[in-house]
C-alpha cells in the first residue's frame, strides 16, 4: 500500500514538473517572440483619409507607412476599423488631443476645417494636406496634383477624341458637348483650376476642332450610392447626354463606365477617367474608357512623410510638393492588366 502511494506521488510529481517545464518553455518562447516583434519609433504620424476611394487611399497609406519605417516613424491610419464612424474633423480633434507628432489629411475650404487646422498647428503639430488643399489655412505643406496641369491633360485628350470623331463623322458646325463631373461637397479650388485648364486648352485649339461647349454636372457624394444615382441620371436623360464625359475621381470613373455598360452607351459617350485600379485599367483595355490619368500614389505617400519629417527636423518645408501623373491609353492598359 505504501509502495502504491509512493508510485502515485512520484507520478504526480513528474506530471507537475513536466507541466512547469512546458510552461517555462512557452513563456520563454513568447518573451523572445515579443522581443523580436517590438519596435521603437522616434515619431508618431497619423493619416486621416476619406471613406470613398478606399483603394486609392490604401495605396497612399501603404507608401507612407513604408517611408515611415525607413525613417523610424510610425504612421497610423487614424480612425480605421472603429465601431463608431467619426467625421474627418472629429478625427482631427482626437489626433490633436493625442498629441501626435504630425497629421496627414485631405483639406477643404470650409471655415470649420480651416479654424481646426489653425488650432492644430498652433498646438505645435505640423499638418500636411494631401490630394485636396486648405489654401486659407496655415498648414505646412500641400502634396497633390497640379490641378491646372491636370486640366490641360484632360483638354488634350478631348482634342484627340474630337479629331478622331471629326475624321469618322464630321459635325458640320455643331459644337461638341463636354460634361465634367464635379464633387458638389468639395469646397477647395482644385476643381475650378482643372476646369480652367480644360477650357483654356480647348480655346487655344478652337480653330482646329470648332466650338466645344464645356459644362459641369455636380455629383452628390453625401450618401451611399448617391454618386451612382447622380451619374446614372445623366445616362437616362437623353437630352443631356454629352459627347465626352470627364471624371475627376476614381469613384466617378467607376460609376460612369458601369452606367455606360448598363445603358448600352459604350462608344456613344466617350469617357475620360481618373486613377488606375484594376477595374479601371480593365475598362480602358476594353475601350469602355478612352483613357485614364493615374496619380503616382506611391510618390504621394512618400512625400507626405518626407514633408513632415523635414518640418519637424528643420522648422521648414516646401509649401507645395507636386505629384506626378501618368496618362494610360488602351494599349498600355492591356499590358498592365496582362501583367
């Protein structure tokens, strides 16, 4: 009996020791794993983006994040994956309360936004506007497209289209109708500069292509699917159907080519797009879109982090950093889709 108790005692002791050894090994492995994964950053920047054009902002953020890693900076996509949806200005206030080292955010000309950016900068947090500017604010830098040059690029594409159509089907003095989709919620001046670039480019070539009527159509982006509804109404209204439709955002481009397919208007309305997502490149390759202008999102993200770093380290940075754009036609789009 005593021998049996001793055997049970030895067995239990062995089990306990085995468990302790196992737990000690697991704890050691986890501590080593945490040690390897733990990183120390010198600064903490946040990027606040819109909820539309998610693919576009994903690319910009990935580039900013990679640039930050190389510079010892943690770049956070602020406000993502939260159960509560905060507005951009609410996120700006939260970032200011968190005392981050720098903020990257799309701007506008609303008085509330400009006043809030003033408060942020006065607290000692540098701000870089990306894609859209707040020209009335004291932000440190704007990183984005040259809007006037972008308008000239669209203008040259319109001229190419008009020249091709004139060869195939002369208009006999009838003016060509160009409709530019504009975001009615945007308060910055970039859309006006794009329109100026388009109109001046067309006016300079008026003797060659004849008169061109350039109009705008405001697109409602305030609700889910409101962009689709606004653009579909254009295709449903045969009296307002333009010869050429110009899209200034990825969302408008996607909605426009989908509506052209749904209502059998491919070729009837020529579409000029913006951005180079896989779906947009596929539409260009299939000649649903005549062409698209793609901003360099990788460069955009890098420049935002570089501008903040330069200001933090020196107290100065460029007021404006231009992002390159690339015109993509059917042949190149087909190659990119194949790759």
